[in-house]
């Protein structure tokens, strides 16, 4: 009987195959990425590919979420039902509904994660965002260095 591998391993293997790697290369990538004592066989990985490329992807992902966070879907539905009247009221008052919903989502996340983890999330997000912005500016600067300003004249 084949071993059961975590969803992350299965998705990684299928993504590697989709990227054009041979099954042997996929096995080696799985070994490097996850350090598994026993690698999945080619037949098993082909079955993963069939499973994950069919309509069962949402089911596999939902099952993983349910194991990690039981009741998350129900909690989200209850949150949406609770805030819908507030959101409509804010829209009628002319408030920016995206900002309103964003603040509600952040409040929900803080409540779920706790204040310390929430601040870590926000801090890391802002740090990642600033780094991404800097990289983008550097790339734009490099692409403009090669232009002399003469284009468009002519």
C-alpha cells in the first residue's frame, strides 16, 4: 500500500511535473524540498496529477483547511452574515466600502491571531511590501538608465 503524503508534497510534485520536469527530476526535487525518507513512486505521483487536475482540488484543499482549522468556513459565513447590514449602511452613508470591509477583516484577524501575532503579521506584511516596492523602483531605475532621452524626437 502506498504511503500517504501531505497535501503540500502532492501539490509540489504536480507543479514540478507541470513545469516540464521528468518524473525522476520531480522525485529528486521532492527529496531536496521535503527531505522525505521514502520518495513517492511515479505511479503514485501520476495519480496525484490526475486527482489534483480534476475537480477534486477544492475538496483536497478544503479537507486540509478543515483539519488545520475546524469550523473556519462556518465562522466566516457567520461573520459575513453579521456584517452585511453594517456594510450596506456604510455604503448608504457614502463611506468607502472597501476600507470598511478591510477594517472588519483586520479586526477579525487580530481576534483570531491574538494581538502579538497580529502585529507580527502586519509588520511582516509592511516589510515585505516595502521590499517589493524598493525592488520595483530599482528595476524601473535600471530600465531608464539605458535611455538617453532622445527617443520621441524625430
